[in-house]
C-alpha cells in the first residue's frame, strides 16, 4: 500500500516535531519553510510538563538537556543595577519563570530537524500559494515550485500563518495583547551572568538579558502599547530597518543595559520582532488541511507555554492520524485532546502583561515591592507559582504501538 504523504508548512518547532512523529508512523513527510535556510534565531524558551514527556518518548530528552542554556534563575533589576528580587530556577517540570529545561528556540528546532534527518524532505525558500482540496487529496501550488498532490497539508507556520489564511478565513482571530517584543543576540560582556535579568522603566518599557551557550547573550526589548499611544504601524508591519529606527527612538534615554542593546541593533542579523497576540480558532481543520502550534492556538510568549503546546500538539496530531483510517476522525480526536489544554494555557495571569511592565513610576514602585515580597523566603513558593503555567493538565495518549519501521511494519514491543 502507498505510504500517506503530508506537506507541513513551517520549520520551527511544531513543523519538524510533527514530521518526526509522522515519519515514525510510516508517513512520507515534506516541510516547506519560507526562510531561505534553517532559522537559527530566537531566545530561551521553556519546555514544561507534558512536553518533557513527549521528548522522553521521542528519545530526545538527553539531547535537549545537553543543549540547555544553563540559566540559573530570574533577577529583577532596579535603579543603578541593584537586584530587586530573585527567583532561582526550580527543579520541577512546571514551576517558575526559569523552567528546568530552558533552551534556545533555534537549538530546539535544530534538534527536531536533525532527529528526522534523511527521512523528512526540507524545502527552504518557498511557500504555499494555493491549495485545492479535491476530496481525495490537496493539490498545492508553491511560490517557486511545481504543483504537487498531498494527502494532507498542515500549517505550522506561526501566529501570522499565511497558509491558514488561504483556507480558514475570518473564523480565526488573532487578538493583540498590546505588547511588542524584539529579540536579538548581543555580544557577551563581563557584566553578563547566568541569570535572566529583567529591567523595567515607566512607560511600559522592558529590557531583559539572558545567557546562552554560544558565548553571546540574548536580549529582548519589550514595550506595552497603550490605547491612544501613537506607535505608528504595528511591529508585524514594519521592516527590520524600520523596527530598529523605532526602537532607537522608543528606548533612547532608558537606563541600565538599554544603550548596549541599542548599539547592538546595527549588527543584529537574527533580530526577530512581533506584536504579540493570541490565535483563537473554533476549528483546527478544514477538509484535509489542519493547523498546529502557534498557527492554531498561539498563546503568546507571556503564557510560557508556546513551545510546550507546539511539541505536545505535534505529538497528538501525528498520533491521532496514525490511530485513525479517516483523517476526519483523527482531526476530531486531536481537537478533543488538545482543546482543553490549549484553553487553559491561553488564560494569562490576571493583569498580564501590564502588571509586569508598568506605565507609571508609582506602578513600577508597587511592582518592585510586590516582587520583593514574593521572593522573600516565606512567600517563595507562592512566587514560583506566580510564573507556573498549567503544563501538566493533559493526559497524553500512548501511540507507541503504531510506530513502524521503514518498510511500514509495526515495531515489536
Ligand atoms: C526566528 C524565531 C524566533 C523566535 N523567538 C522566540 C523567543 O525568543 N521567545 C519565544 O517565546 N518565542 C519565540 N518564537 C516563537 C516560538 O518559536 C513559538 O511560539 C513556539 O515555539 C511555537 O512554534 P511554532 O513552530 O508553532 O511557530 P514558530 O516558531 O512561529 O515558527 C513558524 C515557522 O514558519 C515559518 N513560516 C512563516 N510563514 C511561512 C509560510 N507562509 N510558509 C512557510 N513557512 C513559513 C517561519 O519562518 C517559522 O520558521 C520565535 C519564532 C521564530 C520563528
């Protein structure tokens, strides 16, 4: 019997993870990525709860552990660089701002891509332009390639997924959260430590610095957008050069390490920026086209769950496809298992993101007092829980019995 084939759009976390699992279940997998080559950029992301279990089942937990950033916890920095409060990393799958498994997004994506090497075809510098569902398959047109037929197509191309836009229409909404984030790599200096250091200034501005394992430091500039504040067009409509100019204006005069990060903008070739938001989709499939990862349910970086959801979602979608003959049953199972987990992750802590990025000097003072109390010994547990997303609240199905060898024969257990 011919092996089923799938086209996956997006080679970050969800796409390569989905390809990895589907290959294990005997599918032919192709991933198309818009960027001209594998994207190395991105910062520390957390792998929590059930996502850790998926890595174990994939046999990748040790590989991921060897690639972690070594971040030892989170420190909030006040005036003159003084430490206001600190929250050490906790030895738990789920708790704390710094999770036990912190890895750079690019390093994690690379691990999934390498794990499927030789089995999944990766096509860089291309994207889907048209999809025609024939009832028995999907005929796909590419920007740079010839038309091709696939049994299924999955969009794993992030919050702004244009592939999703081709099929899902107005039912999917991207709700802005009122915050912009810019990520870049900066040269490491002697003042850098293995702590995640987080500095705020009134006006909803934030600068954070985090360690990596490549001899550099990862910086993020964040800003809250207020009703009536005129920040021109949103980040996702600016070019990289426009974004740099915008940040130089917005952060001029900001203290602590802001000038150093602004200086690094000129040479930042991996800068990534976004207006953060959440994706709400009443359904994650239309006919033979499905969504996974941020394209389906982006919960935003504030949730601390984006990557964990992508890993778990890819595992469940692949497993359900392997477990059902009819893709409609598979998509229904995928929705049933993932929907409650996603809904929980999308519930952000009360007041987020503004509470951690105050607009006024008074608000900033109150935040610092609150953080000091939360980090004090008696309240430490509460402090860790403040940053603890619902990462374990899913029962992961076991699909091990569906794994196959290259000839499509079930593996002995
Ligand atoms: C370069 C980069 C850096 C990031 N840095 C951070 C970070 O520091 N912190 C954080 O919390 N989150 C970051 N994210 C987002 C984070 O990876 C996701 O929230 C999470 O891991 C879920 O991943 P995903 O695979 O669903 O989507 P994403 O990680 O957003 O990946 C989507 C992929 O699809 C590709 N793509 C987009 N449109 C198309 C198209 N039309 N056709 C083909 N391919 C397309 C993109 O280039 C990207 O590789 C980053 C994402 C990227 C792409």
